[in-house]
């Protein structure tokens, strides 16, 4: 019998697949149930290496399907949830906000309500067999720093940080106390789901944790997000559509460092507490794009910077947030977490992975996706 039965939602997507792999590998006595609808962003090829493990089960289902979610809780005696399933791309949310409200808000509510029905009667504890200690249930919701809105770019050239020796582009950071001020339909839907999760704690006493993480990068990210999209475009010598002036700043974290933080927080985090997760690693988009061109060109044996001319400035994203920068010192001081990789090292590893896995890139960018991509970018110039 498993010592824990954990439902991970969105496990065939980018971050979720890293979290599922980590839990299946590290905790052979847990049963990991990966529930995913397999939208355009979900892909079972992301978990090919662990699909036959005895402690792993995949269930294709929609988190909004309340009856199915309730059935899974009872069928697998779920005692923990790590909730990552979501619509996650800002540009898509601008075109189709309804899908974001449906999945991110109603889907989260459906999971919360199912967890409550399963756990509340037994005092938020779950026993797995006679004579065993009941396990404390836990609902862990994965959210984004984008709920906090946007910070100002007050130091356009960057300056040495007081927190560590990286470049920073402004005087303030998102902390766990920063007021929610989402701007995009994506971040508004995530903010709403965060509020529902906290409301289930405050109203019913559900043991919840929320984390808000900065931009992730690494293997298996769908190539509509900046880094994999641009690697793929450089590879095919297609234009690199930089929004606005490329001055916007994001704080980047290697995906396995996020998965490591999720593991630590799921096991050691304090109930009803929020943790920000970030790399103390701010970059302007245009600087990342130039670094990507250099790295891809070098690894493909092209002349240094040969493909810089692919950089194409296009119309800005509507409501484009200027700067995100996370202060993750609570996570460091309370749980001892720190990112393990320097950005240049992580980016090199990432570019190599995409170039070594061009079949994966080709398979996820064929068919329907091509039409979407062309329609998204045709009117941007
Ligand atoms: P992703 O788009 O790569 O994957 C999302 C997964 O959710 C896919 O496998 C998809 O099939 C699944 N899904 C979507 N709708 C579903 C539904 N209705 N029912 C069941 N499954 C469904 O996303 P990601 O980048 O891996 O992000 C995962 C989570 O982390 C999201 O909640 C996102 O908001 C959050 N997050 C992402 C980042 C980032 O930089 N990517 C940063 C911070 C937080
Ligand atoms: P993205 O990867 O979509 O993540 P997010 O919007 O969640 O931060 O975008 C990262 C940054 O790159 C963001 O400032 C928008 C910008 N960007 C471009 O300039 N061109 C593109 O084609 C994409 C997808 C993003």
C-alpha cells in the first residue's frame, strides 16, 4: 500500500511534467496520479521515460468535470493535491479570456470542492489502512508572480542588487505582502483562483499552500513562450518577433529548480502560508534574445551572431507588464531553498536540449499549431 496518494494536475505540461517525474523518481512509496486534459499544451511524450513505473497512473480528464474529479478522489484515496493544470499563455488569454476563466477559475474551484468533500468529514486527514497513522491532507496551488501586476523599470541600465550580485532594473520586488493587481486575463484568472484557494482555508479550514513563481524556462516548454519559440525560430531562420522595444524585464528560473522548490514546500511548507519562488535573475527580453541567437548559432556551428538579423521588433503586447522581479527570501530563510543554476548555464543546457530534441519540437509545432501561430503573428508587424 502507498504511504501517500498524490493527485498532480497538469502533469503532461511543461512544469507539471518535471514535478511528476521528480515525485515518481524520488518517492517510490507514493502513488502519483497525473490528471491532465491534454490540451495543445499537454503531451504524454513529456513523460515517456516514466510512463511504466508502478507508482504512476495517468488519467485523461478535465479539472472542470466535477463528477470525474470526485470519483478520482475516492477511487485513489487522494490525500494531497499539487495543482498545476491551467491555461498559461498571456497572448492566448488576450484572444480568448473565457477559456482562462473556465479552466483557471472554475477548474480550480471544482478541485477545491472535490477535495473538501473527500477530506472535511475526516478532519482533513486520510488513513491508508488499519494501524497506520493518518496522513495530513494538503492542497498545494501553483500560481504565478503575474498576479502582483507590474513593477516599474527605474534603472534601465541595471544596477548591482543589494540582495545578491545580479543586475536589477528597479527599486522594488514582489514580496508575499504585495497587493494583487493583475493586468492580463491570464493573471486575473490566476489571481481569482488564488483567492478561492485561500477562501477554502479561511472558510472551511482546508490545509492549503499557495506559491507564486517567476518565469520558468527549460526542457519541454511549449514553443509559444519566448525562449523555446525563439530557439525554434532561430533554428529555422524565421523572424524573432520582439514585442515593443524588448525592454520588458522578467525574472527567470530553471524549471527543475521550481520543481525542487515545489517538492520542498509540499513536504515542509507551513499551511496557509504563501511563498514566492524566483531566481533573483532579472533579464531584459532583448538581452535574452541576443544571448539565444549567439548560443544557438554557436551550437549549430553557424558564425557567431550570424542570425541577429532575424530580430524583428513588432507591435507590443496589449497591456504588456513592464517588469517582474521576485523577492524569494522567505523561502530561503524558512526552508533553505535557493536556485541551483546560474542563468547562462541553464540557458545553455536548455538550448542544447531543444537542439537534441528537434523531433519533439517538430511534433508539437505541426498541424493545428502552425495555423494558430500564423494567425497570431500575421497582424503584429
Ligand atoms: P503548460 O501550459 O505548459 O501546461 C498546462 C497543462 O495543463 C497542460 O498539460 C494542459 O493539458 C493542462 N490543462 C489545461 N487545461 C486543463 C483542464 N481543463 N483540465 C486538465 N488539464 C488541463 O503550463 P506550465 O507553464 O507548465 O504552467 C503550469 C502551472 O504553473 C500553471 O498553473 C501556471 O499558471 C503556473 N506557472 C507557470 C509559470 C511559467 O513560467 N510557465 C510560472 C509561474 C507559474
Ligand atoms: P512569455 O514567455 O510569453 O511569458 P510571460 O508573458 O508570462 O512573461 O513572454 C516573456 C516575455 O517575452 C514577455 O515580456 C513577452 C515577450 N515576448 C516577445 O517579445 N515576443 C514573443 O514572441 C513572446 C512569446 C514573448
